[in-house]
């Protein structure tokens, strides 16, 4: 390799490093953060127009009663099997829903940070989703990825390392105990939410970015 070529490679490497450093500084500057917020806002509005009925999770809580966590319309409720829906609360982004042995409803938001720190918030409601208590979790101690418990049983979560924790006490604060951990061969098991639920009448419901659907003889969009 010639001396000229080696000099060119070294120069290019230095320039790339400077450019990368400049980008990092720019992204972390006030102007960079402002630009990112503006970009996020534009993308949010575009997605909202494209998927106005986007639904994160759906939870049957009675014969014809269900609640759902939506991307843009908060927590919605139906008491007539999806014929009508009402927004009952807007506690914040809730991506997962579950019920426990006390019939309380739980919601979960967890985010593995990219430009920001990891964050996880657990919500609880004792009035069927009308009001919520929010718990900001210390993700270095417990970092839920999803609920793991069956409906109407003691609340359990599974973390991003496939460790399973059970809630032992709710006040003051939340207290957990480690009860299990999935083995390597179990980590691909379908514990992660699949986008469908079955109610007490054995009716099948699906939910996704397009909305909520009831599947009987035909599939009908109900939200």
C-alpha cells in the first residue's frame, strides 16, 4: 500500500470521526432536541390520520363488556359487545392490560430508551378504568416487558430477561418477588401478546393498528 493511500485513509477516518462527533453534539444540543420534537410531532399526526383506531390491547371484563387501550383515544369501554364505545379516561400511554384476583385492572407502559433513559410505568384501576394510579418503576430493579399472569389471578409480570415477578404488596409502593425464569428453550414460547382475545362467550376479538374486530361467522370491525 502506497504512502499516499495510507495518508488518504487516515485523513478520511479523521473526517468521519469528526462528522460523527458533530452529529452527536448536534443531536444532544437544544436545537437538535427541538428538531427531533418537531419531527416526532409531524410523524405522530401523520400516523394518527392513517390509523385513527389503532389499538394496543383489549380486555374482556364482563359478558358484553370490554375495555381497550388505544393509541390516540385513551381508554375506551363498551358494554354492548362493541356496538358503541366511550372514552372513559386518558391516563397516558398504556400498551398492555391485565386483571388481577381483586378484579382490579392494570396497565403497562415500558420503553427501552434510544436517545433517552429506559422507562416503565405501571397503572392500576379499581373502578374499571375510570381512574388510575400510576407507579413509575425503577427499571434497574424491575423492568416489565409484559404481564404474565392469567386473568383474575395474582399479578405477575415478565421482564426483558424473561424473569417472572409476582406482586406481593401494592402499598406503599409496589413490592415484587422473583418466582420463576424461563429457560433458554422456553424463551420463544408465545407468552408475548398476540393481538387477539377470547371472551366468556367464546367470541374471538382481534385488535391492531386498524382497530378492533369481532370474528364470528364474519369478521366485523367494531371500532
